[in-house]
């Protein structure tokens, strides 16, 4: 079976957008320009095509668009799932590598779960850079518990996630069901100190409002 290509699947306008997103920093700048998808009309898991059309994205949708941009320029489209305790929300980022080091592209409405420069030796080292600030604003509880291995989107037919008009529930489920690793032992997690009132105040900001 002939391999699908970006240029044949995308419209000229879509190709023009992806052509400009030729570095992790430029991809992050593009995601930062998009208002957050607050899903005011119901849950969505939009493909990159729909993100470009609606000009909005939440973390999964932004990660997928970033992975598409990397793949467009010949890089591996890798997602990483950050899983929390049940009382908080998971987060998804896009992994990239430069000079053998790992970084992350991230779409978020918060100050801390954001872009990471490629200075981390391993995906785990990168994940742990999120640990301290991944806490709940109501009580300071640190909630990051697990993370996935790099999840390679190239295992799927390109058109199935790049240009589909359907919500990508199947892909979210596949990422959630992928093997995850613990960030720390249960004993260590039981001893976590909550974030201080100052830390909570300093990070309790939103970039976009509904």
C-alpha cells in the first residue's frame, strides 16, 4: 500500500500553514496564538485540520497539531500523556528531540504546564520538570502520578488522525491505554508537601477566558 503524504492530503492553505511551522519554537508560537477550546458546545477531540479551521484547541488537540507539524517536516510525531490523580485533569504534550535531548510542545491555559526546551536527557527527566508545579489551585495538592512512553502517531494511517472530521475518541483511548510509568513510589507520594499559598497565588492565572 502506498504511503500517504501530507502534501496530497492537505489543502494548499493547510500546506502553507504547516510549511511555516518548521521548528518547535515556531510551532509553540502558533499554538500560543490559538484561544483555548473550552468545549462550550460539548466535548471535542479535533484533528489538526479542524484545529486549523476553527482556530482553537485544548491540550490534546494542540498536541496533535504540533505532532502533525513536526511530522510534516520529517520529524517523529510523538505524544506523551501526563496522568494525574483522579481529582485532577491529565495533560498531553508533544515530544521533540534536538541534538539528542528531549523537549516538549504544550497547549495549556495555565502558566506552568508549558513548552520545554530540549535540554532533558530522557523523557522521564522531562516529565519530572512538570512535577512540582502540577498541583491543584484549590488546595496545593501535587497530582502528577504517571506518564506514558513516547506514543508514536506514525503507527496509524495519516489520514485517520490528520484530516478526519470525526472526533478522535479512539486515539484518546489508545493513548490512555498505552503503558504508563509511575513518577514515584506510593510511599513517596504519601509524603508530598502541598504547594504553598504563595505558589498557588503565583500560578493561579489563565491565559484565555471563556
